[in-house]
C-alpha cells in the first residue's frame, strides 16, 4: 500500500513514530522568558522570531511538532502576527508539524475567513492543524473541516480544557446524566467519523487537559478515532503518570504539549548549567520530556 | 450627579440615547462587497481601510457604534490586521464606540495576552468592547473583565448565537431541564453582577442572535442587567418585529447589528440610485435600519 500521507493526521503520526516522541512543543513567547540579550538590537516581535528559530533548530530532529499560541503574538499587534507567520514557515521548513493554537469558531462565513487565514493553501498563517472552539456548533467548525479536507490539514476541537474553571460550563450535567464535555466529545467524534486517515485516526481531533486524567480516560473511550491534544503537562501541574489514559492500547492517539517547561528551561534550576544557552536547555528539556512520556505512555514498538 | 461615563457600557448607552439608534454597524469586509475601483492602485488591505473610513464618515453622526469582525482582516495576514487596527483608531477618533468582534477565550495567561492585544490601554487593537467565548469557563473570561474594569472597557460573552446550528451544543438540555444557553446566560449574569455602570447595565454583556426571538425573550428575563448584542438582523433573516423581546421595557438593553445590510447596500436593488456611491448607500441603509428599529423597539422617550 502506497503511503500518501496526504492527511495532516497521518503525517503527524509518522513523525511521532519516527521520533518516538508523542509530544508537541508550545511556542508561547512571554517577555520574561526571552533572554534580555535578544532585545538589544531589535523589538520584541523580532526577538521572539529569533528565539523561536533557535528553539526550532534545537528540537527539529527530536520532536514531531510545535504549537505556537497566537495570543502571545497578537499582543504585539501586526508586527507580532508577522512573527507568528514567520515562525510557522520556519518550523514547517524544518520538517515540523505545526499546530496553530487559535481556538477560533464563528458563524459559517466568518469561520470560512478564519480557515482562509489559518489552514487554506496559501493562507498567511498556514498551519497543519488549528485548534477550534465548538461552542457555536457544527457550522462554526465545518469551514475548517472543508479546508482541512481539501488541503490535507486537520483540527483539534476543544472538549475538556486544562484550566481550573473549565468545569463552569463543560462539567454541567446534561439531561442524560452525562457531563457536557462527554456530549461535546461525542459530537466531535461524529464530526470526524468520515474523515479518517490511513492509520485510522480522524482529521478532527480533540483538546483534553492533562489536569483531568479521569475525564481524559472517559473521553478516550468515547472518541476512539480522535487524536487527543493534551495541554497542561509540566508547568500546569500534570505528570506523565496522569497521561496513560489519554493513549490507546497501541501507545498512539495522543500528543502532549509543554510550553514554558521547554522554552523557559534555561531559567529552571534543573538546567542551571545551561542557563546561558536557552536553545540547548530547551533541547535537554525536550529530551527529558520525551523520555518521561516514553516510560509511561509513549509508542511501544 | 456627575456623569463620568468611565464605563464603556455607559458611553454606549449615552451614544444610543444621543442618536436615538440602538444599532451597530458591522464592518466585515468581503472582497465582493468592495467597489472594484478601490483596488485599482492598492492591495485589498488598503482598499478595505479606505472603504471603512468612507463608511465611518458616512454614519458617524447617526450610529452609536461599529463592530469590525476580525476574521475578515485576519484572512489577509499581518497587513489585514494593520487595517483592522487603523479601522478601530479611525472609528474611535470619529466618536464611535467600537466592538471588536474577536470571540477569543483561553486559559488565564493566554486570555491575559488577548486582553493586552484588544482592550488594555495602549493595546494594538484597542476596542471599547470585545466579544468573548465562554466555553472554557470563568478564568478564560476574567482577564478580559479585569482589563475592562481598569480601563473602562467591556465584553459581550456568547450565549445563544445566530447561526443555524448554534443549538448543537447551546440547546443541549441540562439536568435541571433548562437548555444550556440559559445556564450560560445565568453564569454571564453572575460574572457581571458587580460590574454595573451608572445606568444599571453591566460591563459584561451577552450575544444572543436575532434569529432566536423566543430564546432572546427568555434570556432577557434571565439577564436583566446584561446589555444584549444582537446579530442576525437583515441579511441573516430576522426582522425588527423579532427584536422586541431583546429590549427591556424602557426600550434600552440591546443593540442590533447589521453588516452587509449596511456596507453592501450599494449592491442592493433597494438602493439602486446610490449604486455609484457606496458610502451614501450605507448612510441611507443605516437610517432605514434606525427607523425600522425605532418603530418597534428603539428607545422610547
């Protein structure tokens, strides 16, 4: 069978297998995590781009994917968004899968404009995957799915998010007795049912926070074909042992994000000897995370 | 009593009273709605800015507010977002209240970055109000509320949206028998309870689509202090008669959006004699909408 890998989900899975590493590195630049030397001859947007390029160079051979969080660029206006676009280009040129963490969602005509911005061919911010917010319903997500289908991209829809108050709405008990996030998980599973790649996973994935391991396990059962993007590991408090339930029995089916745990490793006492080399510290932290994940839940070959 | 009007919601209400017009003009530029002549010597982002400025000049004395939809600028990348920023500046300088239709929402640190982008003082895209998506819970919204509080801005949180499939999640029946949107409306009302301006309305408003008049009436009762931003009038199918239930008895409490009904009026057979003057057509359409709203639900003085 010829491997076309035209679906982003298939390319992601091939990269995870190739690196033996089900993790994604979050590129969420905060001012205080960027070495002051980078600000010496340039503004923050340019400093961020230089910082990201060095991180990407340092991890491109050991990690399958990066996930820039657009808010951290948007705060700097058009210049920041130009840095976001160039970060994506640089990461894709380095062979990394890019998940644009944009959490958009709107009425169909507007969602189509967002898809044109973020996952259509020739899009100014063209990522391989984007995160989407499903609160507005199927027609707020379907323009992304159409673009994902025709251009070999994918989406991750929010289901149960990692933040402390995610339960305010997501945990509301529905008339069937299920919490809302399970109903949303079922919908996301339906939306992706006819969009399966050659490894059996859908182009419609789900976001479920590492901080909710029990819910993750339940959702794993409800959405067997959805790849799960898992934020909240490391700095947000979850450990690798919390993650086992997010993976299927074959060790596949989830990808775990860490952001400042990697990119701000140079500020951590754990990597003190690398405090003058943020890129080397990020590489070391990315390898430690990979090994941590492999021990409990990574691909078993 | 000295009128400080430091809250955006108070400034909005004063503008609505001053113009006798509870409407907001959506600036959602689509390529096909911009006269081809504007593309002659410039790219689309520049054409959009020129188009928007002419619309703003044409309506500034008769409308209280404009609502640019950021997706329609984001599709053009950093240049489009620069046009978004300059559109906001131009509209505020013309005395209009600006609602940035961004529908953001994310974990607290990320939401804080979005707030820094869109409603903090000195923000690159500083609007008076922004729309936010509440699916992630209170901590995804609270950084906007903090910025709104300290800078005299406000938010509108999605409750029941105007699109055909908004019921996929929003209409799910909860264990108490209420539909989800009513529970969300109650939460939004709680989040805004201690943020009341001098006219008794909260800095935390709600988005409820004109296409759902029965639900709008129910939500009006559930959220008496929330100003309701109402999309879906005109092109999306709702008529003024559908809107009465969104307003309180005093004729206040809601603001109705129309986008292409105003900005693409020059393409409508109704305004055929103004087809060569898009700004004049927009002004005429905005006055017709104002009169339409006044007849059924506008401020009664």
